[in-house]
């Protein structure tokens, strides 16, 4: 039964006929896994914690950066540099000390995916890259779990619930991942900070509906939101009998990582790179930003191959040379370095924090944008 403090804490929910004390007990017994403690995971975790979901699992492996704070409302300025999971647990337990927080400090991959997801009731996908989305989808299909999907870019966002057996899975709509670099991430295209708050909150709402068995979840439906026009659009989605993972004759029966995924490239800090360059070491600098970004600022002697061209232009590079890849903040360069290492560039590393960190730690004269 709910105690006196819980009755007071959840009072505004308890008066809802669709929730009541029985529903609140369902939430208290529920287990929700949030993959990614970023723009989407931040608001979703806050509202799920506030609602009284008994156990929240968080999957992430990154640290808090100042550039996160524009949208990742789970963190504060004083958290900069701290592991995200450590800061997230502290904040969520301060909001609701009656819940349990399980931390999974790892990059979700084929080797650990099923083990991490196993035992949860609902999974929230708050990732920002396609390899992770396909991995999460396949794991959810294999475990029979609902996958509350959210995606954001610029001023637009989408929400859906993928649940094989009751509706389509992600692969029913998109059987194969796009080519690496062909679709820009939020770091490349940008995102208005308030947008993930809207979409992440909707993901939390869908999770609560699924846990309580109320309303009409977004199974078989995609809701798209345009923040500039303040318009909502709904698209129907159907299960594909020929789906490679949830269809009648599935060919995907075990988790498999996409090329370069879950093999994070080694990193080098700006100060470490500066020391090595000053020593005259032969290091090739590869800038994977867009040409307009290079026009604003660049490291001396760097070669530019935009991220969306890298897969097809990798042959222009020498796999025997030591290669340091950089971008604006280190997100694209990590993906680029992982891609290149998967193609045999064993001496490829990523510059931590990108040229933005170089300007902060090494050369303040480098323009920022």
C-alpha cells in the first residue's frame, strides 16, 4: 500500500480515475530503462521520477559538457565535467528519494544489449544515432518490449511506440540503416533547446500510458511536431510481414552492431595534441566539418573531408599514417574515427571536444561559432 508521504506526493495523480491508488502502485512496481541521458532522456527521466515509477535505469557513458546545458535540463552548470550518470542519479533522487536508480555506464552494443534491457517493462530510446536505434529496436523485438522512440532535429521532433506483435517495429519502416554520415546529427544540424523538452515529455507520457494500460498509445502511429509552425501531424505505420527482425520469416535472430559502432576510437586531448605537434611528430589532421565551418576556423594544415563524404572518400587517406580527426565539439569526430578504424585505419584517434576545446584549452585566438 501507499504510505502517507506517497499519498501526499502523488495526490494530483491519485484523484484521476485512470490512475487511482491501484495505478500508482503499478507505477511503483514498474521498471523503465532510458537509453541516453541527453536531451530526450533528461526531461523524460525527470517526469518519470516525479510520477513515481519505482525503478529507472539509465544508460550512458558520457560526461556533462557546458554545451549540453542548453537542452539537457537534468544537469546544472556545477555538473560540468562530472559523469552524466552520477549527476543524473543525484538530481533524480533529490526529486524523488522513494524511487530506485540503476546505472548502466556503458555504450549499448550487441555484446551487452540484451543483458541490459532484460528485466525492464518499457524502454525509452533517447539516442541520437542510427546504429543505436537499430540495436535498441532489435533488442526490444527479441525481448518483447515496447520501445518508446523519440527523435529531434532543428525545430522538429517525432514520437512513436514500436512494439512488435502489437504493431510495427522500427525496421518495418526502415529495414536498413542509412549510410554513415548521410543524415546529420543534432550536433551537426542543431536543435532548439526547448524541443527535446517537448518530445522527451511525450515519451514519458507514452511510457506511463503503457505502464497503466490507459489511453491510446502511439503504437502504429508517428506523431511529428513542427515547433516553428506549431503544427502536429500524425502518420500511420503498419507492421511489415517481410520485416527482417519481426516479420514472418526473420533473418535477424541475434544482435549485431553496425559497422564501426560500439568500437569507440581512442581519444587525444587538445593539450596532448599540442605537445605532440610542437615536437614535430608526423600527424595528419582530418577536419570532418562542413566547408562553411572550416571557413570560420580550422587547425593549420588540416585536411577537410565532410562527415557525409567520409565513407566514400576514405580511400584518399593513408591507413598507415597517424590520423587525428576533429570537428566542432567531438561528436562527429568520434563517429568518423570509429568508421575509419572499422576500415583499417588503426592509428586513427578523435580530438576530445573538437576545435571548440582547442580554442578553450590551447589557442584562445581561434574563432568560436
